[in-house]
């Protein structure tokens, strides 16, 4: 099968006490003859459930992008501007509980982020400024 790599958002969360890894770009295979640079991007899980949905403008993510677990529950929702994370972002456990939520400005974490355990209990708050972790409170 002919392939072309397009950016795709995956949320990788590691539950360390120091910091959690958040959205990471990954290449995915798409038909090589069809270059998607503008318009709606949609991808499905092998079971047919919607996996990812968002808009591309000039080949870059723009607006709100959403991803879903294979069970159909929301996995993540993030805002983009010209390919950079910019605005509120949140990720969810397969059971629907919030995993984390925070704010990006120009692709960098900013403001107060909240991290939760799968049972819904608050695990920690982390204050970021221009991508740098300032304070973590348990």
C-alpha cells in the first residue's frame, strides 16, 4: 500500500510524580497519491469507531482536534493554531474520567494544569510558565 505520513496526535501519559508526558506528534500512513493539506481529517479505529477528527489548513492542525478511545469515549480534546497547540487541552481515561487538563500558549504549557487518577481523585496540580514547570503540589 502506498503511504504518506501525516501528523497525528497521540496522547501518551506517564503517571510519574514529577510530570506527565502530553500530546506527541506521530506519523501515520495515508494514501500517497492524495495529499491532505486543507480540510477535515478523520481517522477510525479498526473496529469502525471514530479515532481522530480535526481540521488541516496548509497542512497544519487548526481549531479543535478530538481523539476517541476504541470504546467510543472521548480520549482527548486540544486546540491548535497554525500547527501548534494553543488553548485548552484535556485527556480522559477510557472510563470517561478526566486524566489531565491544562492550557497551551504557542505550543508551550502555561498556567495551572490539573492531573487526576483514574478514579477521578485529584493527583496533583502543576504550574507552568512558558513551558517550564514552576511549582508542583501533591
